[in-house]
């Protein structure tokens, strides 16, 4: 009988133990029992920012429509700048120019500066279209035509490249964060043959480039490698060039590797004009640590474009195409 009584007591105690819970004051920020053996560090959680799937703010959209009348819907006459710029941004049949891409990337950089905790890492960089515009074609040929010195340096470098590396450019929301020292990953919109925008994510630690494309199979491996060659080659070159003289041997000039992600889990466009919007949304979703949703599709593109425009107008006081001093950017190095 004594053994049975003891067994009954043990079972009752076990049930009570399973039902015990910490007091409210012990749940957060404390971990463990009443002795409070550990305390959660007071650090911001990264990647829990805004929801990019939220619909456009009606007040923001109303102000945009009021100040820039006629940019929505078909136009009966040729709009003047900046009305045409806004019209191209909000109209699904219109192709986004480099200034549209720059404005949205400026907005992402502005959000990062104000709220780095919104993003999956605080070591991200939102680059504008400057590399895409100035690292290709004739300037890329000029880089290749100049012979390197004994350290593999001495080549002509496209203007503005070192400013980008040191965070001095873009000038809007200038970060002054140096690539590799303060930045691990760089997002940039990349233009292929003046006809198609793709999104690039450059990982400096991995020496790797991820390419997201909204047109499945648009780029063959040969065309892809050629299209992103300026990034794959100039990135390691800039790392060696910008390093301390005594440390330059640590940075190999081997080109970055790459992977092409298109189709499958990557949303695909259903026309020939929305590639710029998809490119920007790929960058936004990935930087926030989110998967690409099925709602990123053609039937929602009108609303997505309207939200981009309304947010630009409200958040960074954008009033039209940002001015670019191409002469300043195009200085020889």
C-alpha cells in the first residue's frame, strides 16, 4: 500500500510540473526559472519590417493624383515632363527608364537609413543604375583594352566606381559605408542590351552574383555570363584597388561566380514592359527576407505601380525624374 501511495504522489507531482508556467514578468525579456539565469540581449530583430503586400495608401495616392493630374489612364495628348515620367511609372504598358529605377532604389536606401531593423541585415546596400549605365559597352571595352601592371591594377576604371565602393554615391541618402568593410551584399538593377531589366544581388563574402529574371529562360548561360561580366570582373578588381597596399595580395582577381534564377518560384511577367517593376520588387522582397509571392503578377501590376508612385511621392519627396550629372559620373580614373 505504501508503494502504491508513493506512486500516486509521484504521478500527481509530474502532472503539476507539466502544468507549471512562468509568471508574466518572467516570460520576456527573461529566460529560465525564477532565478532568471539568462536575459535576452536588447538587440533589434532584423527582417521584421513593413509588409510590401499592403495595398496603396489612399491618401498618398489621392495627393499624387491631385498634384499630377492626367498621369493615370490613356492620354489624349502628349504629356510634358515630369507628367510623362509619372505616367510611364504608373502605366503597365510603359517601360521603366533608369531614372524610375534610381528613384525607387533611393526610396529603399532611405528606408534602410531610417529603419535598418526592417531588413534581413544591416549590411545591405541599395545601389542605383549607375553601374548598369556606366560599366558596360564602350567603357567596358576601354577597361579591357588597358593593360594591367604587375599587381593586376593600373587599368582604366569607369567614373564613379570608387565613390560607389566607398559609399559616397549615390548622393541621395549617402551611406558612407564601404563595400566589404561595412557592406556584405549589394542590390542593383541591371539592364541587358537596353531592352530588359534583371535584379542582381552581389555577395562580397561569397564572391557570387545572384540574378533574378522575370522572363523565364530569357538569358542563355552564354548571354548571361557576358551581360554581367562587368560586375563579375570589376568587383574583385575594385576590392584589390581599394585595399591597403600591403593587403592587396589577399584579394584575387578571379571573376565572381553567378547563378541564374528564372521561372519556378520566380514570378514571371506576361508582357514586354513590366520587367523593371519585377526587378525592383524582387530586390524589395529579398532584402526584407520574404519569399516572392504569387500576388506579384500581371493582374496586380496596375496596383503595384500605383503604390510605388504614391510611396515615392510621399516618402522621398520625389517630384519627377532625378537629375543626373553624367559628366561628373563619367570622369576618368
